C-alpha cells in the first residue's frame, strides 16, 4: 500500500501546488508566509517542515532563520522532493530528506520549530499518531509544532472531496477529526490552540512542547491543558 501511495504522490507532485492553491484560496502564497511567521523563528534557528511536498513553505522558513540557520524538509515521495529541490537549489542551508515522518531520522530536541502545511490529514491513523510522537521528540522544550490544514469547505463539491480525504485515514480517525482535532493533539502536547485564517478555508493548529521534563502545561497557561479557537485578524 505504501508503494502505491509513493507512486501516487510522485505523479501528483506535478499538480500539487495548483491543487493546494485552489483548495485553500492561497494562490499568492500568503497563508504559507503567515504560517512561517507564526513559528517565531529567529536568525540561526533550525526548522523542520514535515510532509514538505514540493517545498512551498521552505523558502519562507529560510527567510526567517537566515544564512546561519537551517531548514530541513522531509517527505517520503521522491517526486515531491525533486520539485522541492528545484525551488530551493540556490540555498545551501535548505536540506531535503526522503524519510517516513513516523520515524524521523533526527536526534532528540534539535529543532526550534516544526511545521506541516496541508498534509497532515494525508497520514493514516497509526502513522499520524507516531508522527506526532516523533515531532514531540525532535522539538526543543518550549518550542512548537505549527500545522496548517484545510477547514471544512463551504462549496459542496469541494466539501465532498474533503470528506473523502479525511475518511481515507480510517473511519475512527476521521470521526475524531470531524468532531475536533484537540483530542488527537492533546495526547502528545500539553498546550494546543487553533486559529482560523482570514480566508476561512484554512486553520492553524499550534501545539507546544512542555518547557521542562515532566511538566503538565506551558508557562503562562496556568499549568492546564488548553484548547481555544480564534479567528485571526
């Protein structure tokens, strides 16, 4: 099954950027720049973009970390990475890695921020859980995982395609997502927050790792696990 999915995404890589732009309403790339800004990266930081696809977020992240930082993009599709390589070939501090996001080939607590743009829902239920566990492992303490995904579309046809995509993850996982993502992300992160973008077609889930080992919450959050929904101005 994984072999088929790899072949599918290798072919899909030629149309992926167009599909995401149409679905998200982000033809100018504004939302991806917005997501990158939310991570709070500084010069010299190290960022990871999982399920990087054609690498559309990598240049935005690289702009934030500067020449002394590093951006790593991970995807299991060689076809997607080939497109990403063309986009990023001028920047020596953008590294592309072909790997399974359920088994990230990195040491513990090395990244200052992890992102995922319009791809997390593509993961199967078991893989999604392992992926979140791995993201938590490679994140530095107090740092965040920022995931942008399509919100439930208002267009009936696009909404049907959206539900089909969600259901492909497995019925139980699909039901969890449609009821609310917070239950999924709370299993791996003590602090979870959701923002809706101005377009109304995408949302950003922000998950932060505990500041110290054994902590049950984030500083400034009263030690409690939180989930809030906001519309960003």
